């Protein structure tokens, strides 16, 4: 891979990390709004508790099953759990994406070191030879790729003639 290709891989991986971070922030913001809404339901019904008081207790909202506000309480609590779950899942994705960024950066650094070594220690004659060889090889394979549809048609025509 060339340096430019590696830089592009790093850029794309960093964009993915940024996107995941935005998603986490969005879920946090929405979760905070849901906590405020839940606390408002609790306050309006004079329960004397807040979400922070009961968040560690699973199924705490079932204690209010026979109350008129239960439906709103239950679904708001479910929304909060969904947001917490989404944050946890995205944190795992973020960790993986950050590893990918570091891997691409390491490959980029290694390629830059290799390129610098070549610049510093290889004689100019060899550099010129390698560059001209690389250009000839690229030209050869690009021409082969361009000629492929034509060669394929010729092959199929010849094959069809020789079938019988």
C-alpha cells in the first residue's frame, strides 16, 4: 500500500471514530432528557424519589403498576434503559474503531520509516531503476486490463468454433 492509501485508511478510520463518538453523545443527551422526564413524572405524583435513587434496582417501576401514571413511568424507564444499552454497545464499537485507527497509523508509520530508509541509504541508480520498473509494470497491467474485454471475446469466439 502506498503512503497516500494508508493516509486515506487512517482518515476513514478516524471519521468512523468521530461518528461513533457523536452517536454516543446523542444517546447520552437523549438519555438525560428521558431521566428529566422520568423525574418529572415521579415529582408530579409526589413519590419523593428520583431516578438516581432507584436506577440500580431492576423492575422498581412495577411497584406503581396500579397507579394511573404507570404507563408513562414504565415506558420512560424503558427508554432510559434502551439509551444506556445503546451507549454501552457504542462504547464497545468505539474501542474497536480506535484500535483500527491505531493499527492503520502504525502501518503508516512503518511505511514512512521504510520510505525514509530507502531515501537515505539506497543509491540513486537503484532508485531510478526501481521507479522505471514500477512504471513499466503498472503500464503493462493497465494495458492488460484495458485489453481484457477484447481478449475475452476472442477467446469465447475461438472456443465456440472449436466446440464441435
